[in-house]
C-alpha cells in the first residue's frame, strides 16, 4: 500500500505567532515603513488579510511585536531590590540579553525614528512599567545601596545604555575595538567592562 503525505495546515491560533515572527525579522531589518503587508504575509505563509484580521494592519502588528520584545526582556532580566544589591550582575545580564537578542534594540530605534517626541502607542502602560523600575532605583538610593548623586531616572537610563549600546551600534563597537584578538574575547571584555562601569556609576564610593 502506498501512502500519500499531505501537508496539514497549521491551526489558526498559530497564525499570529507566525506573523509576529516574520514581521519581527522584517521590521528589524527594514523598519515598519520599509516593510509591506505583502512581504510579511509571504514570509509567514499566510494571506495578507490575516494581518488585518489579527492586528488591524501593519502598525498594530509592529506595536504587538515590540510589546512582546519588551515583555520578554522584563521577564528575563527583572529589576528588583535583589538586583539592586548586585547591580553589576544586573547590568551583565542585560548585556547578555541584548547580545543574544539584537532585534529589540533595532525595533526601538525604528520606533524612535517613527515617533520621535510624539507619544508611542500604549505609552501610558509602558511609562508605568519604567516608572516602577525608577521607583526601585529610588528605593535603593534611600536605603543607601545606590548613589544619590544621579537622579534615579537618569541612573536607570545609564545602566540600560551601558549594557545595550554595544549591540545597538555594532559598527561603532567594531571600529573602536583594538584590545581583543577574537570576537569571543571582545565580548568577554565588553561584558566585564559593562559590569564594572555599572558598579562604578551606581554604587556609593568613599572619598
């Protein structure tokens, strides 16, 4: 007996995931304005109408993709009072995450180019998320763990920038490097520098 193999269409519940995966790669590479609905649908292997059915259009899909990325990093590298006690380890974990997940930084850069100073979608919720982290930094300052020489919101931003900027601008990283013979050695050195810089900036030091 000869059996004929047929391709079983994936259930509809998988379509949003496929769309977001395909869109994430395209958005990161070309930005939302440089990506078409047809390109996304073709990469996901679905009809273009699915983009509108599930996300209301390309803009809604971009917002959903970026929202998933922000939620993922918040869950992977939480900032709580335990993290404040070892701020170098927190910065190192951020460095690791951004090194392994470069898509998020690119999406944020595209968002910045698109909105500049205008409010982004779901800004109120995202502001609340960041303000909670600022509150954690402020509590660490009140407890005497972190320096109060820098306002808590600025300190949080500096910690994120120190950890993430290596991956956000790899061309600058490459052109400035002259201390490592291999990419792996460079990554180890940059991570160690990130950890130490976070400690120097965030902790109180005796004078």
